[in-house]
């Protein structure tokens, strides 16, 4: 009941708008990171769930997830119960990392995630000779 009350108070459009802003900010930053490969397109109003699927060069999806977890960032790694989708995009062997900002994700938290990913990007570019 509390969840329904929250959604009714905030409104679906307002929640969606916030989530879309957060995921777009993440996407735009991650798109500039050479070692990050995004498997989702740029978020678009009305056509998008606030989820990004990505990998980092030189790391398996579980390794990336573990590194982010150590920084307090919760993501999901693997095949996400969709092996056929991963076969289609060529990630069946490693899966992907998924990150999904929510109604409760603050702009400051998105900024922290971006900084962590930037550090990881720099580290991986050095290791895989970008």
C-alpha cells in the first residue's frame, strides 16, 4: 500500500521524467568513455525504460559488477534471464551489466556513479592499451 501511495502522490509522469533524466545523464557520460560499450540506445521520452546495459573492455560483467559493488553501486550482471537476447547482441559468453536509476536516485548519486565509471574507464584504457 505504501508503494501505491507514493506513486499516487508523486505521479507516474513525474517519476518517469526523473528516471529518464537520471538515465540520460548516465548514458551521455558513459557514451564518452572509450572502454565502455553501451548496448542500449540513447534514452527517449515515452519509448524507454530507465535501464542501461553495458560492458567495460577487459572485464567480464561479473567483474565490473563486483568493482561497482565495492564502491556501493548496485547493478546486475549476467544474462538477465534473456540468453536469446544476449546471443543476438553477441554477449552470450559474458552477459552485460545493467544499471537502472529509480525514483529515489538523486542527481548527486548519478554524479558519483559517473565519477566511479570514469576512473574505471581510465584504468581499463591503460590495461587494454586504448
